[in-house]
């Protein structure tokens, strides 16, 4: 029963993380680019971060817990194993997300560099959707 609660928290957090980035990419980003107004993104981020960052942290914590449950031998890197393959892909996506977020936070946001930040936003959104796809593939028996 505990694992099912963890899975539910993971899915709910993924909904918040991915949904927030889809809203950002399809609603706020086009408006910010149209008016060349960085403050539109700042306003969204200041509100979304209160729920988005905790959701991301919960995703990482629940994801690590589930990885230990489904693949106790994860670090043997047996990519013929269904779960190891999918979890490894998720780790790569997580690293890409973190690198993009760090670059955006440390370089692009302080300079209010809208156009390059827009590419980061689109990339993080695509990665978030890829996370959902890989998670679905994991639970559905494999599309990858």
C-alpha cells in the first residue's frame, strides 16, 4: 500500500510539474515574446515556483524511492531489464533538466535574456513531457 501512495504522489507531482510548464510554454511565453516583456515570465515563475519546485523535489524523492523498489540492482546497468532502462532514461532527463535550470537561473534570468530563456523553457517543457512518456512506458509494459 505504501508504494501505491508513493506512485500517486509521483503522478500528482508530475502533473503539477508538466502541466505548469505546458501552461508556461503555450500561454505565458508567447505573450512575453510578442510584447518583449520579461516581467510576464517573472510573474508566472514567482507564482508557479511555490508549487512547481516542491513538486519537482517530490518527483525526485519518490522517483528515487521507486527506483530502489523496482530495480535494486540499478547500478549494475543491465539495460536488458525493463525498469533499469526506463529509470536510466529518467535520470538522464533529470540531469538535463537540472543543467538547463541552473544555466537559466545563474545566467539568463539575471541578464533578463528573453530569447535564450524561451529556448530553455521549451526544452524543459519537452523534457517534462518526455518524463511523463517514459513513466507511462514503464508502467504500461514498455513503449521504449
